[in-house]
C-alpha cells in the first residue's frame, strides 16, 4: 500500500528509469540501490497502467460513490460522481447490480457506460480497481492518444479516470480470468471514453459493450455484443477496433459527434 491507500501492480523490475512514489510514476536519473524501482505492468492488450483503489470482493457489487475530481459531460449531463459496478459497467446516479445484459439501445432511465456488461464474480479471483489522475504521465499519454484519434480537436486532458476489471472470473467463481478497462477523460469541453480489452476468457453468457443514455438519445453497441463473438480468443472486442489499435474502442461522449477519424 502507498500513502494514499492505493494498490498498484508492480510486475516488472527495471534499472534506473522509473520509480513508484505515492501512486505516481516518476523518472529517475540515476540508480539508487536503496529504492525499489518498478514499471507498472501491462497485461495483454492496449491497457493503461493497472491499479488504484481496490473495490470490495462481492458478487454483483459496486464501488462506493466516487467523487470525480473533474465534472464529466455525458451528452449534456454533467456528472460529479460515478460508480464502478462489478458486472462490467459504470453508472452515475446510483450503483447498479444488474448482471443480465440488455441490448443497446435500452430506451431506459439510466446513463451507462459498459465496456463488458455480463455476470462477473470477483469473490474467488480478480480485482476491480479505480483511480483518477489530474497530472503526470498518464494524462500525457491519454492526450497523445486522443489527438491521434481526433486530430482536429487539439485536445489536452486535464483529468483521467481509469476503472479496470483485472483477471475477474465469470459467475459463479469459475476461476476464469478476464481483463477489461474503461478510461474516461475530459479537458472540460470534450469528453471521451476509451474501452480497452486484455485477455477475455470464453463464456456462453451474453455480453453487451458500448454506452447508452437515458431514453437512448445517444447510444452505441460495439460490434459483437450479444453474440458468440464477444468473448474468448476470437472476441471482436479484442481483435478489432474503431481507432486502428487492436483491442481499443474510443468514443466522444459530449455534445459532439461520437465517431473518430478512423472508423467511427
């Protein structure tokens, strides 16, 4: 545990380049043998660093209310809080335990971002993390990525929120391991979500990925959702992309167009 109470996966030791201090990755100019120098590990797929506050181990559970360090504009609705729900989705107004995915558009009463809505179970294995950044190398990387996908916007991230479902099993405590990630970012004007897919265990359960708004005025379902091609080594989510980065799907979520410059 670091001083902020957040846990970070430290998977590969390196020499004199990086050090982990208070949850921030800092650049070191020379070797200090008394320091433990690590680089955050990346699982298979285009994931950002895995770590943060760990949610509870509970079937169909949710994180506590998370106060956002920056208001997030979701198609005209500005939110200052979020919930990371264990069954692979994010909600804003309240936690949501739903484990049975519905196909988007739902025409319902809930704003939802769902990188991998299905029946997950972290009681036996897997961790669910969430973390926010307002400075540092993660903001720089997300800024660079968004500008590559939306080059006309001159985007500069001032906030990033990362939720990671890391090696979480399908219900009921099956021992399978699935890793997915939802990354929210904004500059105060434009808002985006990046959905990143690591290793996806095979399942016969239905999976919905994408986003939906209240009354479905805006919605998107990632191809492969609610089909046999959603999980396993042949998952469309992890083998395809709308930004030419295998396993990554990116969407603009403010008032503007939801598409990207490659294949939106």
